[in-house]
C-alpha cells in the first residue's frame, strides 16, 4: 500500500514537471548551401583527385600503378571519401539552397549563364532527381575510395575516367541546361550507360 501512495503522489509531480518543461518549437529544415558546398568542398576535392590521378595516367587513360605510391593512393582515397560524404549530405537533404540571397554563382555574370535563382528553380522543379544524382555521385566516389584503398589501379582508373560524366550529367540539368553539347560529344548519361 505504501508503494501505491508514493506512486500516486509521484505521478502528478511528474506530469506537472513534464507540462511545465519548455518545448522547442519545430523549425523548418535547414537548407544545404549548394554554392558553398561546391565551392569549398566538392570542386576542390574533385580537382585534387584528378591532379593525383593525372600524375599517374598511362597511355590508355587509366592509372599506372607504378606511378602511384602508398601516399598517393591514400590521398586519392581521402579525396574520394570526402566527395562521397558531401554528395551523401546532398542526397539526404530535405532542402537545397542554390546560393544565399545576394551571392552570385560561378559564371552568373556571363551572357546566357544561369543565375542562382535559375539553378534554384531547376532544383526545385525536380528535387528528388537532384538528390538521386547526388546519391549516384556518392556511390561512384565511394567505389573509387574503395578501389584506391585496395590500390586497384584498373578499377580506380575506370572510376576516375567516369567521374567527369557523373558530375556533368547533373550540371547539364541543374546548372546550365540551356547549353548544347558540341556535335559528336556524347551525353554523360550515355557514357555512364544510363537511359
């Protein structure tokens, strides 16, 4: 009986404490700043990755394993992992902001180029496809990181050679869809075997 009395007295106190506790208001999901992520993460890491692989390129366009060492393999894997992490963050985002208000994106001031508002419109028109392309980049660069960690020159070389097509397929839809490919230049989706 004594337990019941303590429990009966304790319950109202717990309820009163729960009701009086401050609840944080729900906020809208924080949009990921695509411009900053591209400028400060994805682009520098992709360029560094290509610098590493280009220094070891063979006459067939792959990676010559004899031109790589443990340090260059580790650097290639690290850049690929960072790209995969950034791409995963974009793929998982609830909202994407092309650029903060008043911030110009690269080439925005050139005639015929997309503005940040244009890019935002392209993304908003098909956010799920944008996130799917980001996921494809995450998978591709994750595979590249694994190949670099295994020092698999053939696999890493193939993935590096396809990386530009993975990037370009997204850019053609979301950054500069108004541009036409040069005659004879295959669409990146063709290079990657996508429909």
